[in-house]
C-alpha cells in the first residue's frame, strides 16, 4: 500500500490543471508529474498530426515510462484525459471544467 496518495487532474487546455497542480504540490509536497513535459523530453509520440497541429502521444510508452514512480505514491498527474491510465494508480481523480466563454478568452490570451 502506498504511503501517500496519487491524484489525477484532467481537463481540456485552459481549465486550470497546471495552476491547481502547482498549488497542490507546493501545499502538500506531493510531486507534480506533467505528462506533456515527460512525453516531450522522452520523445513518447507516435506521430505528428498535421490536421490538429500536434503530436499524438504513444500511451503505452508513456505508461511504461512512469509506472515505477506511480507505484511509490505521492504524485499529482496532470493530463487532458484519463481513459488510458490504470485505475489502480490513483486514489482520486478530479475533472476540471470551465465555462466555454471563459475558456475561449483564456486560450486566445495564450496566443498573445
């Protein structure tokens, strides 16, 4: 059994995942695991999708990459979705949502 919980925080871009993860990490001392940064650093992509203008994550490679650290516990994982993560890894999952008007304004602001 883990000594500390694992938390999964998911939501579309702009809902505040990173902000919340950073605050929880600073407050609790839990380690923030940023899936996007790990995928980029370890080149865990299957391909580039020119239609959407983004890389496609190789989920199996990512899971292999982080499996050992997840077993230790004490992690806050930040990602857009949750369907491919093993349920046994997490003690609780939070799905962040934001009003579309607010979300649009946040994402447009990121382009500036």
